[in-house]
């Protein structure tokens, strides 16, 4: 197993270094050469510094973040998700004030804990309980991180088939 972002996975598929990937943002040309199968989606939540007054709330409104410094992942990491988040912010009446772009979810959470800003992260990240970070659902955000299995079209692999079958079963269990 190798940890790679979506861009690295696309390169690894092209070079024949991986047989299957788990990604949240397929390459733009994926429909021509990859089979991409959505397996699981989870909502984004706000990772808020515990020192911020918003951390005392059980749930926050997206408009509450209008004046807050935000940390986002770079657009190239997940263009669809990035664009969805920016569009939701604009629909809530503001343009996000992005103070830092960070590619790693754990790094984003660490910067939130250090008080640098607020980040949108997948709900599952809240299970890690980073010191100094409170995770809160956000009204009006309605953006999900979708995880998909991907592999090169036309290639057969019994190991990949078993892996994807297991992945589907695990995802069904998570949805319950």
C-alpha cells in the first residue's frame, strides 16, 4: 500500500506502478482511461480552534465564517470539492478569506489547533481528536468528500477484484 494524493495516483496508474487507487478527485481525463467507481461519501465539517467562540456552539452556520481566516486544500488536489466549497461560501454571501492552502488533512488540522484558521475537513477526521481543535457540523455547506475506487480500463486483476469487493462491503457497513 502507498499513500498518494489523486495527482500522484494518476501518474502511478500511467506508469503501471499501481493497480487500484482510492481517490477523492479523479483526473480530468479519467473517463477516457480509468474506471472510477464511487464507494463512499462523507460530509465536510468545520475544524475550529478551541479558542474561537464558534467552538462553543454545537453547530455553526456557513455565514458565521464570513470574516474568519480559512485554510483550504489547493484546488488542484480536488477541483470539484474546492469549487463546491467556494460556491457555497458565495451563496452564503461571502468570498472565503483563505490565509493558507495545505494539501494534507492532518497538516490542516494541526494548523487549526495552532490557531491559524478554520478548515473544512471530512467528518472522519474528527475521530483523530487533535489537541486544540473542535469539529462542528456546518449548516448550508452540504459538500461531501466522495471516495472512489479507480483502476485502468480493460485491465483484469483477481487481487484488485477482491480488494474492490471488500471495499464495497466496508463502505456499505459505514453507511449504516
